[in-house]
C-alpha cells in the first residue's frame, strides 16, 4: 500500500515549530519533504534540543542552501520548478528581496502551491512585526481566557498557536492540491497563513457573543460558563480526575456513581442551565465526594457507570497506560545518535493509504548531494564546488 502523499514534492523553507509541524505532517503522509536550511547553522529548532529536531524533523530530507547568494537563489528556483509545494515563514517581503516572489516562482512552475506562513499575514498594519507564538496567543484572545479568575492571563505550556497553524496549513495545502489536480484546475496558488488567525477561530463564537449579547468571556479556570459540572477534582491519594458531565444523562450517571442520586431531583441542578447558574455549589459537592476515595476507587465506579471521567496523566502515566500501548500512541524510531527515539505516532490511522514515520530528524545537509542529483541532475563534484563557495 502507498502513503497518501507519495510522489508529492515539498520544498520546506520554514523554521521552528509551525513549519516543523507542518512539514512533519506532510512527511508522515509520505510526501518527499526537502528541508532547505542555512549552511552550517540549520533550522533554529535544532538549537532547542535534540528531541525537538528528532521528532519534528522526522521523515524529512535536509539540504543546505544560502538564499542570500545569487547562486543559492538560482538553485532554489530550479528546485521550485520540480516541486509541488513550497512553504516558507520568513518576514513578508523576504522572498521578494531574493528574487523569489510568488510571481517569479510561478513563472518557472505555474502548478506550484506556495504556502506563506507569517505572524500577522502578508498585509495589514502589523505585517512587518515579529510574530512568535507567544504574541499570537496573547493577541488572539486565548491567554485572556486561560487561567483562573484571580490569576493573571496564562500562556499555554505548549506552542499551541504554532501547532494549530500547522494543521490549518496542511488542510489548506490539501485544498489547493485537490483544486489543482482532482478538479482539473491545473494551477497552483498562494496561501497566506497568519499565525494568529487559526488560533482565533478555535476559541469559540466570542465575536458573535460580544456583538449580539454584549458578552465578554473571562477566565474561569477549569469551570465552564456553558456546561456543568466540569472540573479537575483531587482524590484521597493526591491524584486528580477530570470530569465533564453536562448532558442530563451523564450528570445522572455521575451522581449515581458518587452515591448522590438525590442531586438529580434538586431544583438547583435539574438541567444544565440551572447547574451552570449554581456551579460553585455543585462543584463543591462533587469535589467533596471524590476527595473521599482514591483515584482507582473513583475510576472503578465511573468506568462501571459509563461516566465521562479520566485521571490526569503525565508522560509517565501515558507510557504505562495499556490502551495507549496497544494502539501504539508512542512509537520507537531507530536513530543513528540515540539508538531509538520514542515519539508520538502518526494520526489518524488510514486503512488504504497508511502513514508512516520513516526516520528521525536528519543531520544538517545529509541529503544535499542526493536531492541536487535526483531533482536537478547535478554531479557530486559540482555540489562540492558549491560547498567550497559557501552556497550549500
């Protein structure tokens, strides 16, 4: 069986997380992702830690190319003529300054899909500002909502803005390829992906609520303004259980599992609307009941009763969970430096065109000779000459 994107050629000029995740997803799906990196320095992600590069550089091939040199720009244009996709996340206008604008790239390859990822988009007043994920998590409204009512705004502990934008980047790339190939459009196009916009789209209908109802969502911690009960509750053995039971049937299962079926007939908790209105009282009752039992005792009751509850896991718990082990949530990949590197497996699972982690993030420039030969027919001696000149 072949992978879903086998035969698709990608020039990946991106750096750090958003591009790393974007390219990783394409590589997992079988695309030939060629990572174009700065000679001797490489992607900034390599400097974070070996683990970040080994995971998010997986399945890619690495070449080095100095795009500030005319020879490097000419080589990039020749490579673009052979590619299906070119992705970059430089400051807006940087490609144009190198003579590699979308118009110039489409002159050599009209079918090329060009994905331009930036902090704030290719136009607008903030176009030329730096746009790291932290700034985007602030400006999108996410951090204003994240945290507890009595705490400052809270930044996420993971690069959620980058990861979300990476997913949107892959989706839009697939839309463009489908339009070009399956629908007979025949032409590539330019995708303008601003880092802040995907994150804003997933935080809910806040714009509609603000205009229609004058409502501004605020930090609520683990509680919700839309459903109740919902929280993380401590157990008697110092563990935590997350619960979300907003539907009536699930609420009834929960309180029966806690031996508090009397709460079903309590007028304060008769439906989700009244439960949200009386959230503090209900939350305190549930917390008191759960705190009397261990995590295992609580979960035994909840699993038997079909309650939507789950212990809070750290990475050690994830490794130990039998369900995750059976489904290979984490997969060990052979690596030349560490022997094996455990990492998140591919997702989702596809029956006819399975995805695969083919190798870990490669050494800088490991595939320069291979790619320049396969794509451009360049001899190894010519590549060596370019290397002596600092072009590759």
